[in-house]
């Protein structure tokens, strides 16, 4: 079983969690599991930020307004 690593120094790494295993031989189910794991890893990424709106649509519109 492989392990996810957290970079500590130039040559030092410490394990932070076991790597997830995908249990399905069906490629569609495996793809769904990979997407779910990626979303779970990003969950709450910006939860403590106060400089952006909590509403996702409003935040996206704010970003788009900066492009024009």
C-alpha cells in the first residue's frame, strides 16, 4: 500500500495518510470514486476566508468581473 507524503524538508518526508484504494473494476465507478476523493480533499478549502463571498455564484461573478 502506498502512502501520501507531506514534504517536510529537502530530503525528509513524513506520511500523512494512507493512499486511498479504488475498489471497483468498473472504470466508470472508479472514475466516480476518484472524483469523490478529490472533492473530499478540497472540501472546506476556503471556508475560513473572509475576503470572498460564501455564495459560489457570487464569488464566480466577482472573479469574472475582474477579467473585463
